[in-house]
C-alpha cells in the first residue's frame, strides 16, 4: 500500500513532490469570481448572472442555495475526521483499482513525463444512484459518516441540478433540458484532503486541470483557501464566502453549449499552517447518451464546433492527457 500523506509526518518536502519550476504555484492576481444569490426574486436575472459568470470565469459561488448550514458543517467535520483516523482503520478503503468505489488513495501523477506526486489524499465514492437499502458503501467510521454523507450527497446533487435548470433557462433551452440522461450518470463525490505541507511554494495539491464531468458542486474548507482559477492567463485565488458553494463548468457543459460556457482550468495550492479539506460532487451524463452541441444553439451563423461522442470515448482521451486541456478539447473539435 502506497503511503497516505495523512498518516505521515514530513519535516521537509520529499523530492518526489518538488514540481518543475513552470508548474509551481506563482503569483496570483487580485480578482474575485462572481457571487450569485440563488434566492433572489427575479429568476430570469439570476439565470443571466449564472450564464455571464459561466462564460467569463467558468466558476462562481452561490449563496442562499437552501442547503442547511449544519449539514455542510457536519460533512466538512466528519470528512476531516475520516482522514485523521489511524491508518489501520481506513486501510480497508485503500485501493489501486481506479474503478473501485469507495476508494481511498493518494496522488501520483505524471508531470512532463517525470513521475511526480501532488500533496493530496482523497476518498471517492458514488453518490448517485445509490440503493437506499445498502449502507455498506458508506464508511462506518467515523461514527456519523454513514448518516451525514448520504444526506449531504443528495442535497449537493440537487443543488447542481437546480443550477443546470437556471443555465437551461438562461440559454433559452427547455427548463429541463439537462434533466434525464445528460445528468443522470454516476455522480461521484471526491473528498480531497491536503495535509499541512512543509513547502507550499514547491508543490501543488492538485495540478491545473478542467473537470471531466458536466458540472461540479464544491464545498471548500471554511478555514483556509487553496483553490485557484485561471482567468485570461492569470491565477486568481478563490476566497470562499461562509456557507457558499463553488460551482464550476465541466468539460461536458462546454461541449453541450457549443463552447458558450467555459470549462476553466483550476488547481489547488497547499498551506504550511493547516490541512485543508474540499468536497467535490461531480455530476456526469449517463454512459449511453450521445453528447454534443445542443441543436437549439446551432443555426446557420453558429455551426457546431464540437462533434458528437459518448462519455467513454471522452474519458479515455481525458485520462490519457490529464492536464493537457488544449489537446483534450482538440480531439472533439470539428476541423474546418
Ligand atoms: C477537484 C478540484 C479543488 C479544491 O476535486 O477537481 O478541483 O479546491 N478541487 O480542492
Ligand atoms: Ni477540479
């Protein structure tokens, strides 16, 4: 079993985590991603704000989303407790098999063909569909996890679907355009744990990437920042508003909107003072559906810029080119 960062102590950053100079965290600029009030009365205006943010930044925060603060707080707390368990208690979830769920692992990655690691452990599980009678997929420890995680998962997924409805409205598609097969694939929750890092200037918690799914609902740590978003070539740090969620456009939403909404590169930096947790809920299309630009967004002036495909083809290209967004998108562009 590969060692978990969360069960080790490092006085200095091991060589295997020291990234090449061009991949290390650098300057950030002083900009903020938009904040959207989901309880505002004018739904049409909210939809337009979401579209604007998704076009310009690919990221936004949502407040007044209707999810109880206590559920959010509890989920963050219990997630942190999970990673702080002794190794013997969580080893049962550790697996090298990327298709196994739930799965606990630590990050190994290829950077410029050098084997380098990033400063993150993670725990992934399927949150939709779930059989309500089978509790065995949820960890039984820490106590309370198997109670709070299903509750949280359901709310987070519903929030994602609600935002998709606003997006459909804002694009003048049917309100339920994204319901059904486009959002009904396996939803996955990824709990990211970034331990205190001996030298955050040389390492990353997550390398720059775009998310492969339709839309992501992220609950960031409420104590420490870490998420950074690329905006016109500059990195901006996301400063989470208390009790807000961070939403971002995944690759599939960019394809379906024919490039109107942007799937934007982001990464996570580490901290030397504190460990950080983040909980990402990834909503995926079903494996059977054909993904491509929505017909309603295509006309004589605006032809499709992406071809049609199924998720399996996308995932194999994505996994073969992790972090190389230009090449991934290129594989699905219709060449002139
Ligand atoms: C992810 C991700 C960001 C974070 O899990 O894909 O981008 O803040 N996480 O941990
Ligand atoms: Ni991501």
